[in-house]
């Protein structure tokens, strides 16, 4: 059994965009790993972890992001309730994989990681960047 308090503590150290990126990565892994029947436990673990990531992240997100995360959480919970049936049916498993991929892309887009400078992803604050003019720019005045 995983010690979720340790996972939570580590997860919450990251800025909100990075946490959303972690959730998106988990959902992408669900999509990827669902193609093989022997990955059942791995995928189930990713779904459980993703539900917790949403729980820990939503409170810090803006209302519109919270609403999307709640929808995703509901989807994950419904998959969890029917997990045995879903996993044993290749067509349903493929459907879940596709939906997980869509969720992954949506969460990644919401994270802003695709648009923001990498320096912001780690600290959560804007770096103090001053661009010095080149010698040529200084001569031109």
C-alpha cells in the first residue's frame, strides 16, 4: 500500500501548472498502457493516483479549471466502479484509453505549460529577467 501522505507532500511542492502537467502525464500513461491486457494494475494505479492529484490540485485552481477537474474526477470514478468489466472488454478498454488521452490533452492545455517559459514551472514565481542590450544595440542608441 502506498503512503499517500508522502506522495501528497511531494506533489504539493510544485506550482499549479506543474501539478496539472503531472495529472496530464498520468492520463496520457493511462492511454498508452491500456493497449496491453497485462497492464491492468498499472493503469488502475494511475487512475487512483490521478483521482488524488485532482483532489489535491482543485482547491488551488481557478473556478473554471476546478469545474473541468470535477468532470474529470467523475469520469475517473465511473471507470473505477466498472473497472473489472472495462478491463476485460478490449473495446471498452480502448474507449477508456481514448477518453483518457482527451482528458490528458485538455488538462495539459489548461496547465499553461505549453505557453509559459520553463523557468516558471519550478518556482511558481516569475524570474527577474533583465535583457541587456548588445554592444551593437548600445552604439545605435
